[in-house]
C-alpha cells in the first residue's frame, strides 16, 4: 500500500511538472504616480518636398563648379528636437551616368540666411559641413548629419549650398565613357530623427 501511494504521488508530480501547472499564484503590481507620456511629430522638407532631384548635371567640366541651393525646413512637436542626415543617391544607373557620378566631387555649406551667397565662383557664405577647408570631397560618399530643430523649439530652416565639380585634370574619357556627352541624375535625400 505504501508503495502504491508513493507511485501515485510520483505520477501526480510528473503530471503537474510536465504540464507547467503550479498551485502557486505569483502575481504582484505597483501603482506609479506622476508618470507622463509625451508624443510628438516630426516633419522635414527640402524645398517643400520630401526629396530633391539634382540634375542632369550636364555642362559640368573639369575644374568648373555648379551650385544649387536647397531650403531644409524642419518642424518638431512634443518637446522633440530634429536631427537630419543628408545623402546623395544615384538615380540613373546607366553606365555613362554612373561613371560621371563616380568622379563628381561636392561640398555642402549650411547657411542661416536665404540670401547668403551660393555661387559657382569663390567660397559660399556659411559653415562648410561636407568637404573641408573650402575643398571638395567625393559626391558618392556624401553623408552629413547635423541638428536642425532644438528640443525646445517648434521649427527651423537652414539653407544648404551644395556645389559640384569635376576635379581639374580629369581626362575627357573615363572608363571608355566620353564625359563631354555624359549626364547624371541623382537624388539628395534628408532623413530626420527625433531627439530629446
């Protein structure tokens, strides 16, 4: 009889453990007072649009410069700030476009004044955020990250002076592509991220 009781108890234990059932109730809760959850919205536009297509950049020659200006506007609510990342992405992947895109250099200046200089000659007004010391850097590597809207502000606009060049001394034929007839089209995108 003792053996039968031990066997029944062992079978009951195996059934309880095997099915994950327990007789214990493990439950607890605490109220947290004074917690506030805030939400917010972010909006980022370039010349009033979500992206800007640059090009075709025809007429650009070694040593020459083409300049364009973009108004980057940001809005943030809910006590959020707004940082942005600017990048260039090739749109036309044809052989001639890709070759030309690969040799173009760029520089980016941020300007607080819409009327600030952004010409193809001389140095533009503002702070250089891509390229350095007034120089140019490869367009295909263009990535700029900066703050646009401070957390306590509602909105801000900065003006981007973006200049493009083909380095002086570039041969007229690169990789079998005659540059004098080539054109390229690419997109400048700005993506935003909320900050606190």
